C-alpha cells in the first residue's frame, strides 16, 4: 500500500518532480497516520460498543445521555481523560513510568502494519507477516512490567508480575496453534494464508455440507485449534476470564493502579487495539480473512437457504429463551435469500471478497470476547497457569500432530 | 466466689470472681454434662458510673442446647479479668472490644489492644463517666448535645 | 479420565452461562434502568387514614409542618433521635391572634421558631406519630437539589451555607418579633433566676450542708432523659439556629416556609413545595 | 552462588479497596501470592451505636439498629423490638407477627441476594451481581410500599408496626415470589454451576465445624460447615414454629464441607426456603388486626436485663438490653454476627492466595456497619 501510494503521488505531473524517496516518505507517514487513526477511532467505538453490550447483557441501558443513545459518551470520556492532571507518584521511577504506556501502545499499533484489511488494503505485505505480528505483540509485556515496576506500588507490581507470567505462558500454545495453520499453507505471509482459503468445499473436505474453504472447516484439528487460539489470545490480551493482571476486585487495577489521565488512556487504547488485533488474526487465520463466506453467487443462495432451514428447525424444536434467539438469524437470512434471488447483483456482491467481510468477522470475534467478559468469573493465577500448561498446551501439541496426520491421510502432503 | 442470681432473665445467671473466669469457662466447656462450646456474647456493662463494671458472658451449648449467663464484676479503673480467649477464640475480639470501650484488662489475652477506636484514643467511651477530650490529633471532637 | 470430563464440564457450564447473558442481550427491552430526571419512580401512594391526608403516601422525605395547626407542644422535638427539630415557644398574648386548629384545639403558645434541619434528619418518621394535631408530616418531595445551586468553586464558608439551604424555617413569626419575644423571655428568665438565687441564698443560709449536697447531685452525670434535654435545650436553641438560618437582611415578615439564602437561586421544586404549603395554610 | 534472598511482604488491603465490602483493612503478610497471615483492622465505620442507645428512648433506638446492618435493617429492627417486648411482656396481635416474619424473610432474601451477587463480583463475574440487584430492587419496592423507605425502614416498632401494609401488597408479594424461583435458576446457570466459579470457590477457606463454633461463627457460614444450628428452628422466636421450612446445610457438593462454595450455595438455598416461608405466611396472614394496637404509650421496661437472639441473614443477632426502669435503656449491646464471622478469617484464610482471601471474605458476607457499629 505504501508503494502504490507513492506511485500514485508520483503519477501526478506536478508532483513527479519529487524524488522517489520523498514520495515514499510521505506515503509512509500517511499510512502510519491512518493506522494510528484507525486504532484510536477503533478504541473509542469499541468502548462504546462494549458498554452497550455489557449493559444489554445486564438488563441495563448503558450510556444514554451524551448524544443520541450515548453515542458520543466515549468521545466525551476521552476528552475528559485528556484534560486530566498528569500525576506521577513521588516515589515512582519516573523515566520508566513515562515510557511504559507508550511502549505498550506502540507495540500494539505497530502490529497493524502487517494486517491485511482487504486484498489490496494493507500497509506492508511481509512474507513473515504472521511471525512479525506474533512477536511484536508480545513486546507489550515489556511495557506492562515497566509500568508495574515503575509505579512503586505493591498492587501494580503484582499485576505486572502476573501479566508477565501470563502472557509468556500463553505465547506458547498460541504459537503452536498458529504453526498448525502455517503447516497447512506453507507460508507465513498473511495474504497467502487468506488466499489459500478461497473457494468452497465440504466440511472437513469429506462431510457433504457445502461450506467456505476456511481453515476452521479444514479439519477437526484446525477446528479445535481455532478455539484454542481464541482462548489463548483472550489470555494474551488480558481479558476476562483471564484478566488477572488488572483484576479490579483483587488488585484494585493491577499495573494501571497509579496511572491517570492521558497515560491511563493509552493503556485503554492499547487494550482495545490488542483485542482488535486478536480478532483480525482469528479472522485471517481461521475465518478466511476478507474472503466472502459465499464462495460464488450460486453458493450464496444455497448457503442462505441452509441457514434459513436450520433456523426454522431450531425455532420449532428449541422452545427455550435461547431458542427464540434463532429468530434473528432466521430473519436476516430470509431477507438475504429474498434479496439474493431478486437481485443477482446483490448476490454477486455478497460472494465477492472485500473489506466488508473482514470487518464483519472481526466484529463477530470482538463480540465473542465481550460476551466472554460479561459472563465469566475470573480464574486465579495458578489456575490460569494450569489451563495454559496442562490443558491448552498439550491439546495444541497433539492438535499439531493431528493436523500433520490429517494432511498426510488426505493426501495434501506426501513423504 | 460463685453465687447464683435469680432474676427474671431467661437463663440461669452465675456470678463469678474475675480471677476465676478462665478456669470456670474451661470447666463449663469440657465437662461432659455441660459442654458449653459456644460463647455467644461478651458484653461489658457500666450500671451507673459509680459502682463496679460488670462483664457478662452468654454461653450456649450447641450439642446439648442449653444456656448459661456468667457475670463478673471488676473495679472501674484498671480492672483485670481472666481472659477466655484461649478457650473461646471468639472471645479474642469481644474482649478487645470490651477493653476498648470499658478499659477492662484481660489477663492472658494474646493481643490486647484497641479494636474499634484508634490506638491513641483517650478514655473508654462506654463508661458512663466518660467525657471526650477536646481534640484528637488536632481535630475537634464534637460534643453531643 | 477426570481430566477430560473436567474439560467437557467446564465447556458445558460456561456455555450454559453464556446462554443466559445472550438471552438478555437480545431482549434489551427488559432493562431495569430508570433514566432518572426524565423518568421518575412512581411513588407508592396509599391511605394511612389520618385526617385530610387520606391518600397520603408513606414515602419518607422532606418534613413539612402546617403551622396553622401547630400548637407548639414540642412532641416532635422530643421524639427526634437526632435533634434536628428546634422549636421555641412563648406564652401567647391576645395580639398574637392565636387561632383554633383544624382539630378544634385552641392554640395557646406562640411558636416563634420552628426549624427543621434536613441535613441532620435521618428520615426515621418518628416525629409524625406523636403529633396530636397531625401537622408535621413527611412529604414525598425528595429532590432537594437542583442545577441552579451548582457552584464550581465552593469555599468552605459557602459549603456551610449550602448546608443552611437544608434548614427550613416554618414559623410565620417575623425575625424582629422573634427577637423581641426572645428578649422578653430572657428578661423573665433573668428575673426568675434572680428570684431563684435569692431563694437559694436563703436556703443556703438555712442549711449550708444541704446546699452542698444539692450541688454535687447536679454535677453527677446522669442519664439525660429527652424531657430534660428538651428543657435544657430551649435556651440553647434560641440563638444557634436563628443566626445560621436567616441572613441579617431578611428582617421583614416572611411567608411560610422561609428557605433561607434562596433569594437568587431557587429550584423549581422548592418553589412548588412552598406554594403548596402556603396554599394548605391558607385553606386551614 | 549466593542464596536467593526472599522475605515476606506486608500488603495493606484497604481501607479503600474494591473488595473489602466497605471500609475494612486487611493487613496481609504475603509470600509471593501466598498469604501467610491476615490481620483484619476494623473500626473505620465506628459510630458508637451503643453509646447513642444509652441516651435515647427505647423507640428512638430502632432507627439506629437498622443502620448497623444496613443490608438487613428489617432483621435488626425485628431483633431489637423482640428484645424490648420480651422485657415488657407484650403479646402481639397475630397480624403483626405474620407481617414481621414476612418482612424479615423478604429482607433475608434481599440480603442474601447482595451476598450472592457481591461474591460473584469478588471472583470477577460482574453480570450476576446486576441480576441479583434487579431482584433486590423488587423486594425494596415492597418495603417502600409498606414503610416508605427503601433501605432503612424503622418499620418494626416496639409492640407493632409503623403502618399496616397497603392494599395490593399481598398480591405484589405473591407476584414477586412466583417470578423468583426462575431467577434463582438463572443464578445457578450463570454462576453456581460455572466451572470457573467452582474452581475459585470450592475447597477454598475450609471451615471445620469445631473452628466455626469456637470462633462464634453463626448463620449461613456456620451451616455451610454442616452444623445444623438455625435459631428459627432450635429456639423458635416469633411464630417461626408455625412454618414448614428446611435448614440448608453445606454438603461439600463441589469440594470439602465448609468451603467458600458451600457458604455461597447455602445462601442460594436459603433464599428459596425464605421464599417458602413468605408464601406460607402470606397464605396464613390474618386479614383483620390493628398493627398499632399493642404499641405501648410509654415504654418503661421493668428493671432487669435480657439477652435476645434472632436469626439475622448474617447469623445470630443478639441484643443484650439492660433496663433500670426508666424510659432510656441502661445498656444496649448488639452481638453482631458479622463481627464474629470476620474474626475467623485469619484461621481459615492462611496459606491461600490473595485472590482466595477475597473469595473467602466475600463468602463470609460481612457488613462493616455491623462490625464497627
């Protein structure tokens, strides 16, 4: 994207006089600014959505005062945070205290450089994209430890130590589940991973249910891997039920206890940037990235028909409160079916890849994370380690072997 | 040392010498036919601001389901009662409270210090002749009308 | 095997919980939030069968006194556990134009001062039942605050004055009249005290021993009964509330009830309550 | 190689801390995450209720009792009223007794709802807390209908009630009870059975019956240890002997008997039992009866003393009242259940982690207003 932007700048007659490097620099700056803007706006929107989602789950209304339905609430909150007095505790380790939040923010923003938003929209098409994202995002822990140590507060220190232990522990199962996918694709390039998921195929390639050719449906092992990855990633971004570093009922606010105003806002920003990043990775690696769920235009109609039938069956047979939930997918899919049959152009649009599908998948994953957060209690620190080392890690290792065996049996690789 | 008091209270009341409190409670707790294993309440009481303070123990046997009230008297200033905190652990805090509010010392208490008020508070407020100091650490103590 | 059953159990129970939250998420109409200033909680109203207050409700908020019915018996003052009611009464004179209450009782005392300090009130509702004329009541008016009173910079002095906003004066007697009555009463009390002192001196002369004994009795701290408190307090309460309650300017006769220092900024609610009380007193 | 030098750290939890249920301070001696000693420091909310009571008439003490255990004000008032009535020897009208039981049990449900919800909050589940408070609001509505207040009622007076219940109250209470069972199922779905919650609460802070009795622990916390001691059953006061209800005991379904999960679950079950009692009381409630008829004009109990205990939501609430024949009590001592319940925390909390101390504290269900008085 940077290169094409530079080329676009140079394509104007007036601007063509400037050197290649200057155009490159300008486009570099523009793209970074865009990414940062995305992260900032994303956080503001997500905070609002999170508050609304939590409110609805808790039979409340959530923010309602600022703007229509409280839509401007987080903007107001952000402005308030910016105005706040910048407090640095007297006994704090000042340089670390100042740097800490910025490291966290930078580490989480920089990862977006490798994330493909659509087939053309990405900052840098790296051939080690996945590796880059995973490794850079774990720098966050450095900032957390810095912030916790520098605060000179016992609660902060506890939070930082817990966080360090937690993030490092969960790196491993997360990495292994990602390796399973990489083994299937044979590339670390995120675009290549997405392109490998184009088209449609049967569930696990042999159960005759037509589904998009996403890796979540590739094999039972990758199906499992996607959930393991989701769990591990939830832990890595310190969200409930793994939010022990900032568990507000135990450690007051964990490593953020002493922070206020802008610095605290940075933590918030990076928290939501991380959540988005994880959602992006799940979408890219397991849910086909910017690929459409409807492989082609006939496929769109058939898939929608299936969703409708399932929803109808569900509504008829499951007569609980949850059963009534199927009204929503039913209504939506019926609408889409009718639209797709009436307007073939709409069906074509549905089946074409693009930013829309990417963001839909990301939104779904983020909603899932919010759903977790507002339902579950929090694990204890040793239980967290137990889950990581004794449950998720063995399963992910077995899973990796299973993927290899599956590929050997299905003939995708030969020895 | 021990005398029975017949009042219109629901439980039999026994008045015990302050120095014998611990041994009596040990007996009450361990005797087969008594088994008073639970100390329900320990209350200090200042009847009028002149006469001796009294400490009242309400015991209950959860096994045999019967009740007894023990009563002991102690001088207003520097009264000492044998502590029962080692017999009934719940007496630990109750005795601290009584010490805090009445100034009665409990001999043999593991950690006798104020519990509800600050360590450096002057006086023991539940005594009838208590008058608060003017200031506490520079803060004016408001007088109750 | 328990390892795997644990994992399946965990997944199963977590999904169970997620069903509940999702169930509520898709039914947001069941929310319980009340958007307070726009929507107001319906105050349960009921019949408590007291005089005109048939459909009165039990909600316990601001105290109000119907001064036309008050006979100055001080029953409420005695019943108050936190001493937030202050009443000064003086013997009625013909020019006071004392009326007959709605219950048909002839008022005999001039209630020169009737303040209720709502900042001290704990809404226990113990003052209303003892009232023989049912004139002190708790109203459902719970909105003591308004945006108009908001101040950004509040000095400690002003904060104290804000508290004064919660001290309500119900007596219709003017400040000047009150001062005059107070001075009169003090004079009488002084004369009485002189007489008492003379008597006492005589008694002392008669029996010096007995006098010393009496003094010691006075000094011993006894349990102060509320009656005693009330008797003692009359003198005390005369000067304290009046200074804090009414600023010096408002020396003119004021309408009931006077909410002090509200001349500039006054909430709608306060105006309403004032109006309603005035109306009531007019009717009575 | 030098040996790694490690020493214990003193951690001040509170008085300003999200999970100490008020202004409680716990001095934790920690070795890493493991807590080796807990020293509760109380008194931050001390208002000297007992000294107040010595200067007020008997009836005027009632509002102060409600302010001690502010989550179960009806229960506190009920206990105090019964203590003074016992001294006075008052026979109460039937209707008063039934209404008092209804309110005390509704209050028990409300109080346990807070206990259950805040325990969830302590282990990190925020949503069940809100659900619990939603139901509690319905109970508070009922209280508001009857007394006019939502939290501190001063409704149960010595010898009667402040007002009779309004028309429609009985129907509304039935309505609440009908809906309530389903809600409890919901809590069980979202919290009680949740594997993470069980992991956090089961086998944590195990209290043996001996320790519990020795420390004077009462109420649901004691019954969770398997001791069948409910004053409503063993020494029925008021009219509790007329109702058919069970006393739930801790059974160690998820771990050991007397662990935090048992303490939690006993409360959940007790809410159902209380609902049963309320339903029976409503069925039997006499229609006629003046709730104020037995209120004495002047309350001057004869010289003497009484220790009256009742089953408050948090345990045995005892009032030791001494009268000298005047209209002001000579001494009112409140034996607050939470005071004794909290003192056990050092015994059962040692060797657990910081997070567990929070869970244990939540499972003990303390109210600082009552501890500090």
